[in-house]
C-alpha cells in the first residue's frame, strides 16, 4: 500500500472505525444508509477536511488535490474550503505580478503557497521572504492585496523601532485589528531582541502577551495603571490575517540571531531568486524600448543605436536599479538638448563607460560619480604622512569596488564589519580621515548621506537613571546614513560601577548589531586606553575588526603641515626656517605631543608675532618663530 492509499485508509478508519478496512463506500451506499441524517455527511466532511489540513502540511499541492478527489469519490460529498479558491483569478494575478515585477520564481512560489493555504482553510498564516537584497518587495504584496482583496496592505518597518516597545505594541495592535488582510513587516533582521519573544508567542499561539496593561483610546493603545479599568487589554490576538516578513539576510543568519523556534513557527519561508539571464535580457530590453519611445516623444529627439541597452546589459544593472540609471541618462539628454539644440544623438560604450558623441567631442554620462571619487582621492593624497592609514583606506576602496562588481554580476558578496577603531595621540588626523571615509562610503553607495557626527561621553551619557539609553539612541539616529565618530571613547567606561557609561556602551553595541547596515561607528582614542575599553563589554571587540593606528608625525611631516596651514591663511614660511623648525617640532612633539595641533599653534603664534613687528607682508621668517626652547634658531 503506497503513501496515498495508507493516508486514505487512515482517514476512513478514523471516521467509520476499523471495520472500514478494505471496504469501499460509494455515493449510492452513503445516500441509502444516511438519507435521513444527511447533515452528518457535512460533519464528516468537515472532520475529514480538518484531517486533510493537518496531514497536508507535508504534502504537495498535487497530492492535496488528489486526496480531496478521493474523499469526494469515497463519500459522495464534495469538500470545499470555506475560502473558495478562484484559480482563474489567482492565475491572472500571478501573470500580472510577474509582468510587472519580474520576480517569476518567487511570485510563482508565493501564489502556489497561497493556494495551498486556502485549500487547508488556514485563516492565519505567516511568510518569510529572505535574501531579498534590498528589493522593494512590499509593493508586490500591495499589488497582490489590491487585485485579490481590493485593499492595500498594512506595512511596518522594524527600522522605526529600537527599544520603543510601547510604540511597537501600538502599531502591531493597529495592524492586527485593521480591516486589511495582509500585514507586511520589513527589515526583520533589525528586530530588537526584546521583540523576539512577543512575536514568537504571536506566531506560535496566535496571541501576543503584553508586558503592561493597556486601554484603547481613539483606536490606539494607551498604558493604564488603573487595575479597575474595564476592558483592559493585556494581549493581542491574531485572527484572519496573513503576516509577511521581509529580510535582506539569509535564513541561516536569521536562525543564528533569533533561534530555531522563531523560524520554525513561520509557516512558509521563500527565498528571493534573481532572474534567469534570458528572462533578464527580455525584461531589460522591454524596459529600455518603452523608456526610449517615451523620451523620443517627449524630447522630440531620436537615436538609432542600442548602446544604452548594451551598457546596462554589460554592466549587469539589476532590473530594480534600471530606472535610476535611465533617469540619469534622461537628465544628460536634457542638458545636451538645451546646449546643442540637436534632434538626433549617438551613444557609444567604451571600457565600462557610456558616452554621448557630439562631433569630435564625447561626453561621459556618469562622470559626476567618478569626479566625486577623484575629489575624495585627492583629499586623501593631500594628507601629509599617514601612509599606513592611506594604504588601508585604498585597500578598503578596492574591496568595495570589487564587491560592487560581484553584486552587479549576481555573485555572492562577503559582508565584513565596517566599524573601526582609530588609535593614536591627539592631532594625528583621526577626525579628518573619518570625514573623508564617510564621504567615500557615501560616494560608492555604502552610506546614504555620508555625514559625520562627532561626539564624546557628555553627548551620550545622561544625568539620571533611564536618560542615557534615550540620549544615546537619539545620537545614534542622528548618525544613521553616516559615520558616528566617538572621540576619547574609552571615557565611556570608568569602571564596573559606572552604570551610566555601561548603559551607553550596551545601547551602542545593540544598535551596531540591529542597524549594522545603516551607519558606521568609529571609536577614537589612545592605544593603551582603547585596548582596556574594549574589555568593558563582551560584544565590543568582536564588532571592531578594523583597528587602524595613527602614528605620531615626524618633525619633517609637521613642518610640511605647518607650511600647508600657513598657505591656507595666505602666508608663506621662509625656506630658511625649514631645518630649525623641523628640529624644533620634532623635539617638542616628542616631549609634549600635539602633532597637527602643535603645527597649527606655531603658525598662528608666528602670524601674531609678525604683526607685532608692524610687518604686513605674507612671509613668515625665523624671527616670527622665535619661541621658548628654540633660542638657537
């Protein structure tokens, strides 16, 4: 007896007892024997349906269909789910979604899963879509909800929550008790640890227990301490809705972070699959021709080559990024049209560059990005000394360039920790390098804004209990999209009794994990103190694999820094000052430190001294650098 026969026989025995073994029950017999109690047939059918739902968890869609057919043949009763499946509608929706969004395999698997859920009569079900690689898949589900249920989805982004569990509960309440059928929760990988258990309870028991008592006020939850309040809300129930989780991470990453029980209690886990190459070509060509036709009509301009399409294809630009590239090309066409008054243009692709040909002149379309990177390279090269730091940043640049090429080609990309520690004495250029780093990572698309937020202990640590976590979180949110630079970071830890400092560190570590792709943390300070600081939190050192040492400047390097500072103020240092200044700066820096600050102070004092001589030219001479300890010069 094969699997299906065993399953069928098991259902028969459960309904009619052991005497049903090897016995065939046809529709005529049932009608004769149970004519006066036909309502029992409905009960039997419902009971069998519940058994099918339980047993079908491990069956394919085809096996479920065949099992239903067997039940109908045996009992003469057609088993129909309370959620009647409109195959024709779902097939049309699937075709439309694939034509619109192009995620053929993923959408097909989703539609098949929905059919299975409807057959099983599951009114509540959860989905996880993983490895979505930054794609805006929530719009697919909004499209699906509109076509099937004539309504929008309700959407939550975990990025809107850090430790604000009250706000999280309020939004979940709003979603669970709304009229919308589908709830989409995006960026699951950033889910704070404190939210895992409540969500697991919801997935497992269809109920989320609340840690506080609430009451409903104008459709929102409001915490109440009054034990006598009627209709107080202590839990949220999940009924008649589908919950869709989206994550950019792999299933293995989520399992490691949230635990196996959390993942196992999600009904269906579906991986995002990129387009097959032939499908990708077809979709790309259609998008290009549609865009080309629109531009030609709108701008009254034509071109007869397919170089733009060839460029997009050659660079393996993803379908999701194509619109952005076409928009930038369109902007360049507008400029060309206005400046040259042309009615036809010609494109050319050369060495990964897309060019517009204008007689003997060629204009690069994506030149702005290259210029931005060139400017950043120039800033880095103009820094005096710091060769080891420069070499590291150049290797970082090459790494990200390689990873971006691999991503465009659809290959796997190895993610590395981006957080860094700058160790060195004051004045060695740590803040300047951090600013250049932020600009570079923004230019290549790693960071959204590339701004630098520079803070110290007083900006992170509060003045009373409960204030530090809030204050630190506010600083972190101000740095999202850029670099958070914490100078003298070791001051956050003043021993095991410094509860405020430890709270700031714990909040920072958690944010670095929950929002690791949203910002970069750079800790700066003395080498010895920084090593001690890293021991203050068990998770701190593991998150900073990039440790860069900023060595003290030599006397010669400080002299060149002084010359650069003077030039920036429209002054020049007399060449006769070179040797004595190098010797002096070397000596003072070894004794007292200061580095770049020392050079700046000396130049500013020299300018003041020159003014006291009633001299108004732009040359600083030896007399202007006459300082204590430098009498021989």
